[in-house]
C-alpha cells in the first residue's frame, strides 16, 4: 500500500515509521531483524531502507603498494525491502539515488522492485562520493533528484527508457526529501523551495524532511511550502541525540542547527548516559508538539539503534 494511502486511512492520527540502514557487507539478515523487532509493536505502516553508493578504499597489497578498490559497504537495499515485506507484512520504502547509477540500472531496479510488490520509493540525489568534493552524476545518469523522479513518473505511465509498455506501467508512490533548514548547497531557502516545488510538480506524492531539533523550523518550512502551493504531506524526520559527539557530528553531516537550550543541556551532561536520557526527553517533547500540530507521521532515523526510539514511542503511541 502507498504511503499516502496509509496517511489517508489514518484519518488525521499520527503514524509511527522509521528508517533503517542495510547491514554492513558480511553481516546477515538477522542483524537487521534484530533492529526492527523492538519497534514492530508500534505498528509502523512503512519502513524506509536507505541506499548507499559506492566508496573508494585504498587496500595495501603484499608488495606495499596501495590498490584503489571501489566497493559498496552497505549493499542489499532491494533484498532487505523484500525481506521486510515478507517477514513483517509492512510496506518497505527503498531509497533510490542518482549517485552511482545510470538510467538503465535505475530502470532495472525499478522493475525488480515492482515485481517484488513494492509500492513506494523515496527518490534522492545522493551525496558526493566520500573524498570527492562535489556530486558528480554517472555518464547517462541523473544530476538531480527531480530527473530521477521524472524517470519513475514516466515508468508509472508505462514509458520505459527505450519503449512504451502500457501494460507494464508501474504505480509507485514517490517520496522526496525536503530541508527545513535548506539543503547545504542551496544559496538560500527560497531557491531550495523553488526546486522542491519542481519535484512536487514533477509528481512527488509526499516529502520527508531532513532531521531537525527546533520544531519552529519545521513549522516555518511547512508554512513556506504551503504558501508556494505545495499541498502534499510533509513528514518530519526525527533523530534523538544520544552522544555528546553529536554536538558537532550532526551539524557536520546533516547541515542543521542545534538549538542553544539543547546545546547548553548537553554540555552540562557528565557522561553519554546522561546525554542519551536527555535525547529521549528532548525528542519526546519535540514529538508531542509535532503531534499536536497534526503531523501525518513521525519518521525516525534509527541508524540501527532502536532502543531510544522504542522508549520515545512507548510514551507516544
Ligand atoms: P536534489 O533535490 O536533487 O537537490 C540537491 C541540491 O540541488 C539542492 O541544493 C537543490 O536546491 C539543488 N537543485 C535541485 N534541482 C536543481 C536544478 N535543476 N538546478 C540547480 N540546482 C538544483 N542519501 C543517500 O545517499 N542515500 C539515502 O538513502 C538517503 N536518504 C535520505 C533520506 C532523507 C529523508 C533525506 C532528507 C536525505 C537522504 N539522503 C540520502 C541524503 C541526500 O541524498 C542528500 O541530502 C543530497 O545531497 C540531496 O538529495 P536531494 O534528493 O534532496 O537532491
């Protein structure tokens, strides 16, 4: 079932969902199930599975020279989605990225997902390869998420890359990313919203936001989106702080601000146990306010650590 249908069916009640990362290469499926199991009792109608592009590694050869190796450290998104749908009877939402894929590979992945009975995709550009400065599309790949989205929307009309198959039309519900504090490459929020609106006009069905810790940023973002004519659901992305290092790590990776009252409280913590508890308290409060605002879904970035999210969900659902 589509994410938008789950939202409609909930009739205004806030739903619980979360995102997982595929396991590192070499880990087994059970390691993923053990991260999902603690959260299943909160009835997630859908679970997102991230996609990870290739990375470069330098491996030392016996002769001491370094060999450049291209590898995916977290492959398996498609297989994990199938396993989730099979085991939990919950809709899996694979992330699809431009980075590292040409259009042909994307089409084949979309065909696989369709055959597996997957109804949703979250369409993203992806970031630059680690240790490369700027995002660079594959030859015959996509530069922006909007272009990838167009490919999915075309497939929904039966328009494949080289031919038309009306009977082979897919019916994907398409999600896209939005940034309450703007995307880090964008010169300002207005420009970012201009491109977000383009994704919506090209057929996006819902938006999931980058994580944030100041609800006012989300409320303002929703207001700006509505003013520009974006009417689709805007799902807030949530991640509890759990270690002191997050003070610098999160802004560095996700390009968002931490509100000063939270920073001051974290700085007062004597150890990571206190930070962990504070993160639960802050996020629970944040979620209660978002629920009162009427958000359709609280979407948690679990990053493979379900325990604090479980404690928060117990308070809310
Ligand atoms: P785009 O929508 O393509 O936007 C990228 C930038 O280009 C923005 O600054 C935008 O304003 C600008 N822009 C867009 N169109 C144009 C245009 N035509 N001309 C000029 N500028 C333009 N990454 C992964 O690798 N795997 C994942 O699974 C993953 N999951 C994510 C889930 C969520 C909810 C979010 C918020 C992010 C996720 N990311 C993931 C990270 C994401 O790939 C990065 O944030 C990436 O840098 C941007 O992706 P996007 O889809 O927002 O890109």
